[in-house]
């Protein structure tokens, strides 16, 4: 196939430019993903021009920009600053501004997959982590700051559930980090054991248990990312949740209220978090004095560490090893739905696809379902 007719190549180039990735960085991706074509910086520029792909589109009307910003301000976008807003809205407008430097602690790493930092996040859960059934758990690569996976569920304290999420990731990538950084909580036990079990076959360690590093949440690198998530996304939803509770529409002690809330909010939050993660992994980390990690785009640093003086440090694992650790740990026995099938079926009779709801429709959707189910439960039997 000629590159002129390669729709996959066209889509990839459009995606890179939409993410404001520099041409030199795009060159690394296309050399890896499209090796059947010759590449150089000049060749890339010619092909971008051929496909009419530009970083700036002067044809976009100012009213379209206003409309897009207004739409974002009506949702979680109201928590964003101008740079994050520009990153989220795929308009292709390029603006150069001076970014405020944020002081960070010292941290160094050999490269991607050297240390993965994992932790739970409970800001949406409210008082004593029990008010709202909305818990988050995630994993970040400490060298590149690339967010590797992020999950939201009704809780993040089940060790088998956390281990299942970890297993899903390593099953897909067939690679584990040299070290993992965790809190020493009950929820991490099975996951840590799985990691040590898989690492014992590698020749670079004498004691596999040493590949699991425990420490406080405050010194875990992903903790810094939780602040970004909370400030730029979760605060919007937290206001909705507190309003429902304060106005008496939600009672955390009533199982029905919790199920309805989870049914409505988890798929919407999942969708919004995916957008947030994609934006994070493609945003540019600026130089910050006092840090020993490279500046650049997390996704690019993770995939091309040699460009930043780093090296890939992940350890390969085989299908037979994955099968063994799966059988021993029993991670596939965990429930794959946070609702009972009967409860989900009842709720879907009224809202079949909750993931299609927008962020500003969640409150109304919750109240609608609550009215329907409460009236259904209190309906008096018909006297013949």
C-alpha cells in the first residue's frame, strides 16, 4: 500500500498533531509504528502537508472556540486552567505562554518500568471513605510519569480485586516493572505476592521480595498525580455528590441509594478519567529545577527512553508464568460487576446506557432512577 492511501497512517498523524506533539517526537512514533515507509524529518513534514494536517487551523471560527469552551465549563472543564483546557479541546490552536514552575522533590530513575508506583485514591468517597461508593486505584511509571492504568469501582480495599487489575495489565503487556512501590495496606498483599512470584525467575535479583518497596502514601509518586486528578476533575463531581446528600436525596446507609449512585456515576467518571489520562500522557512536562527526571511528553518518554538518556527496565514474563500466577492467586474468581445482575437489569430498564450520560446530567439521572425505584418498591398491591 502507498502511504498516500494509508488511512491508518493519516489517522495516527492527525492524532499526534491534535495532541500537540512536536515533529521530532512524532518521528519516533511513526518510525516504530510504520516501518514500511522511509522516514526523516523532511519526509514527515511533506506528508503532513500532503494530508493537510496542521497544528494551527485558521479556518476555525471564534464562535466555535467559544462554544467548545462553554461546553467544557458546563462540565468538569470548569476545574481546568487555560493550558489544560487547551489540551482537552481538540482545536489545534497553538499558544505559547510562560508556565508557572512548581517545586517538586528529588526523584531519579533508571528508566521506564524501573519502578511502578501504585496507590488508591478515596477523595470522592467522602467522610471515612464510606459516604459515596466511588473509589479509584491507579498505576504510574515513575520515570516517564506515564499513567499506565486507572480504575474506578465501588471500593478499592479488596486485595483480590486490586490484584485482578494488576493481572489484567501485565497480561496485556507481558512485562512487569523491576520494582513496584506500594503502601503496606491489606489491599496490596496479593498483588505484591504476585509481583515477587513473577520476579523470582529473573536473574537480576537474589531475593524477589526486595522488588516490592513499601512506604507512606505521601512519599509515593502517584500521590502528586492524585492532586491533579482531584483539582481538575473530581471537584466538579464532588459538588454534585455533596449537594445530593445535603438536600436529602442520598443516604449513604441505604443500599438502593448507593447502587443507583454507582450505576450512574461510575461509567461517567470512567469516561471522563480516560480523557483526563489521555490528556495527561500527551501533555508536555516542562523543565523544573531540582528534579532529576526528564522533561517532555510522558507517552514519548515511556516509549523512547533512549532519547532522554534512560533505558527500558521492564522484565518479560511468559504466558506459562501468567497462567501459573493466575491459578495460584485466584484473581479470575473476583466479580467483574459492582452490581448484582438483577439490580443492573432493573436500572437499565430506565437508563440502558449510563456511559452515554454527560457529566452535567448525572444528578438528574440519579434523581430520576431513585424516584422510579422508590415508587416501584412502595407501590401498593392492587386489590381485585
